[in-house]
């Protein structure tokens, strides 16, 4: 998520078989002695809890956001048909009482009876149909509609029955998609059917049926949540009555406030240096959890040096530029110097721990063992006839991916300029504008991170590389990369029932993209939260969703 996720109109994001996933990421990041299961037994009551974050909200309209900061809100307040229970990446019915394939291309969901939104409106199958119809109709390029690429139509034959008809049979990941950023169910009496609804109108309309509703909303400043006593879903009632989320522009202030007790929880994103320092503070605890986060450089195939829309367009030279970047980056140096080991080097597109993950780039680039090679970069540019130094505009966001992004990309710039092969023009833009610019061909090369929608290898492939305009399939990168072999493999693995064959197809995809270098993967990271000593119930698991309902204080 996935920015990250990442967003685009009609983006393709295939669904994957959870059963096929080696879930080495499922260990729970809960503090010792905490109970992450808010659904077990009667809910307890806790005093108000304040969470601090540097994440930014794009919009709380699920059709217009596909980023971690926005989904962090949506995940608390909207209901889902399918969701992940605490401590597990495997989806189960949430506000649904049952969900299953009733034919190879039909997925049928039965809603629980008597569902209501916080505003008193009935929540019926008509709202569900409306939700998915509007996602596909709006297809906002900063939204998650790509996840629904296999959805042909949604029907509501009666008030509690929903039938999804899929384009391709046996789509094993569709249940996971229903738990993703494309899955929040919205109130058809509050949301527009064909355009995004302003946040102020959403909050005023109270179209919430998750564990919380929103009592107060100040965009990227403060969100006050209040427990929803009528939530009927999988996760059970919240263990607290009120949660306030405070938004920071500076991570150093976030660190200071958690140290001084002005907030109870700090989640996303403290610098690695700050986390290391806080581990020595006896007033707080650092909670680690499995993380599917990856960080990478994206190339725009139209506007990069020698790209298809450049005056000196040359696909061989453009590829050589991307290959030279892959030869020069030093992931170990980035992981150790910038991130103090909280991130590890990533040599492929699927992070380690998921079935099918490879190290496809490791043997192809640099010294062949994961390190950089100036000689190899020189050779690949010379062989393609590229004049050096190559002028490369490289962009990053200083506020969305944590306070260390500036240090990270300053070091990347230094690595690329080693030996005089590149002249890097490094610039930064804050996320709200950045998320618009990057999908409008403004940046020839730029930083992105990815927070998964669910823990399956496909979630790192389909959103990035499935691009076929003839079939209305679009990736969220919008970087004009298309490979028909990759498209075929992605569409195949998403519906492949044989686990071994599917894993092999996932490996083939990584090997193929590694030769094209649509992106250059850099790092893989963990989830980290810092909590005051009197806070219990911090749950960081392989669902990759931080839920406030388990938190108690006191």
C-alpha cells in the first residue's frame, strides 16, 4: 500500500493466493504480555490515547487515495467485506457473514443483517455495489482502482447479497483485494457516484461503520476518533473510547513529544537514529513488527535520459542509463549509514519472506555479489555510446517516507556521481504535490516506497508492472513501462492454483523486469512503533495494518 502505495486510474493489481504464501512475516510485533485480540471477550475501556505520525493524508475518500497515510484513517472508520484478524495475514469475513466462490468467475458475499452506518443509514448490498461501481467509474489516478482490474461487474440481487463477477476465473486473490484500500464500503447517500467527495462532506455525513467514527477532523493536523458502539465486524469493539491522531511535519518534534509524554504512541516515521536513541529511554518501549515496506527508484520511460519523448530518444541508451544506476547504488551503505540496520538491502521486486522472492538484480548488476561496480557502469555506458556525465533529474519526498529520505537520497546522489558518470540534480517536493507530479511525467526519476495491501508476492508485481491499455490494464507507477511477457506471467500467476507453478511464474516475472529495470529496488524495512510504558496492546503484524482499537492506557 499501497504508497502505496500509489494510485492510478484503472491500475492493475492482481489478487493472490494466500495459501500459496510462505508467511514468514506473520510473527506478531506486540509487546510482551499484551493481548492483541480485541475481539476476544468483553471490550475494556481506556482513557484517551494520542498517536503521533508524520504520515500525510491525501483524502479520506477511498476512491482518491492509495497511500499509507490516508489508508491509516480509512482502516479505522470504514467497514470491509473481508478483513485480516489480529496476528494473521489471512482474510476472513468482516461485516460479511459468508464469502465464497459460487462459480469460477463469481464471488458471492452475504452481509450480516441489520448493518448501519454511524449516521443511521442502513448498510446494504446497494451500498456495496455503489462502492465498487464508483471506484471503477472514477478511476482516480491517485486511487486504488487498479486493484479491481479483474472485476467485471457487481450485482446486488437482494439487500444482503452481493455477487462479484470476475473477468478471469479462479482469481485466488480477490478476497484479499476486498480487504485492501479498494475495499472500504461507503454510504451511497453521502458519497458522489462519479467524483471524489470532499473530506469535510464525508466527516459531516458520518458514513462510518468501522470500529470508529470521526468526531473531529483537521486535515493533516488532527483526527479525533470515537468508538463506534454499533460496529458488527470481525475485529470486535475497540478497547478504548477515544483516540486522537496528531500529525507532525517534523519527526524531531514527534520524537520529543513521545519522550516527554505529550503523546502515547509514535508510529511512522522516526529516523533510524531516533529509534536507536529511544531504545535507551526507560520511559518508552520500541515495538518492532514484520514489515513489507520497500524503497526504490522509479524511472519514467518517456522523460528519463534518452526516453521515448526526449529529442535524443534511444531505447538502448536509456536502458544503459538505468543499468549504470543499478551498477552504482550501494544498498549496504544505505542500510547501515542511513538506516542503522532498520532496513536491509533489497535485490529484487518481491521482499524476502514471501514465496517466490528472488535476488534477481544481485548477479546482474554491480560486482555480482550485491556491491557496486564503477567499472561495470563505465562499460555499460560506453558500449551503448552514452556521453558522460549523464544529467539525471532525481526527485524525492522529504515528508512522506520519513525524515531520513534526505540523507538517503543525498547518499544515492553521491554514489551515482562517483567516477563522474552522472551529474545528478537532486530536488525534493512535499507529498501532496509530489503524488500529483509523479503521475504527470514531471519527474524523470524519483523515489517511491511501497506498503503492501496484503502479504502476497503479487502485491509487489501487478500494481507496478501490469500495463496493457488495450485491455484497460494500467499500473500505478504510470512510468510508461510495458512488457507483454510480464503481462502474461502476471495474469497467469494471479489465477494459478498450483503453488509450485505459481512461485516459478513469480520468479520469472522478477527475472524479466530485472533486465528492463522499470524500477531499481533499494531497501526492505520493518514496522516500528514507540509507545509510553503505560500503553499496552500495540499490535504490528503481517496484516500491515496498524489498528488503534487494541490500544489501552493505564
